[in-house]
């Protein structure tokens, strides 16, 4: 089990996201008010703070949202969750892992702003099976693998 460290949104794709502290996960859509939300398989992105810490150890001044992730987590091994794994987020929301990492065809704004991007290697994506509120400090746990 892990916890939510940040809830981040942005009005446009390909940019850093701002930690709003809370949000609403909408069934089969994603995080309300985020540019990546929509009816597709990558509705919500997650990245572990442990991955961000690796970039900090390289001397980069980065934090939650800087890699365009929606939810920053701590204490859950995201990258090793199999596709199809269901995770409960907060008290109501349930997501299903749909993709581990992503292919970057060219270096995006995140890469140039941060100097590297861990999202393609260590970020995961989910679709929202059941909606609900999410906030910093909420639990995130595997409910089905």
C-alpha cells in the first residue's frame, strides 16, 4: 500500500503540472480539469516520488508534477504492477493499469525543462473504472492483480 503525495493537473499536454492537492477522478474519463483526461486508455498518469528522487540525486531541481504526472505516489512499486491490475485510490476511486511507461518519439518540453524524463521508463497509466475524490494523503492500494 502507498499514499498519494500530489494531485497534479495542467491545462495543456506536454507541460509540467501543478499540484492542486486534490481532485476528482471521473469514471472512464480521468482527472477532472486535466488536459490528458478523455475516453482513452491513458486517462490518468502516475509516477512514484521514489522515481523523482532519482532525478533529484542527479542534481535536478524537480518535484511532483514536473514530469507531467497526475498522481505522485509513495510506497507502491508502480512500474512492476502488471497491466490489468486494479488499484483503489482514496475511499471510492478504482483504476486499472493500462500501460507501463511510454514511447517518446522526440524529446518533449518536460525533457528540456527537467534535463531528463523518468516518465517513459517508470510512469504508469490507468483508466478510471470507478470515480471519486482524491487528495494528498489518500491511500493507494492494489485490489486485484
